[in-house]
C-alpha cells in the first residue's frame, strides 16, 4: 500500500454545537423555574444534553434549601419544582448540593 502524503484529517462538528455563553430556550425556561422555586440557590446550571431538542437536561443546583435533606429528598424537590416541564422531557439528570460553610 502506498503512503499518502499531504492529506489532513477531516474534522466534523455536530450541527448542534453552540458557544458557552448561549443558552437554548428550554435551558432558559428550566433555569427560570428553578430560580423561582429555589430563591436561595447560590448556583443553578441547566444544560440540554439531547442535542438542543429539549428532550433531556442535566441540572446542577446548589441551594441552602437542601441542607439536612437526603439526596433522594433533594431530587424530589427538584422534580416537584419542574413537574410541568418534566411532562415534555424524555429524561433528567439531577445533581444537587449545599453551599460549603
């Protein structure tokens, strides 16, 4: 087999790539609901992990409201806060924490 020179590797980007500062409408909507339901949250991050179609989200939320609650209780609180939004989702990854003292 002859060696081929002068060829560069082909780099493909997913068409759903977006900048770090942009946010989809679905991400903004979910983040807004979480800010309303968890006013003491020190950090909320919502990422559409379904490629932008809004079927699956990953949520990271740090809030004092979670203090002294078990993880399952924290996640139930988030599920309850998003009860209407969840109806149109395929899946949800939830990561909760409390602020460090």
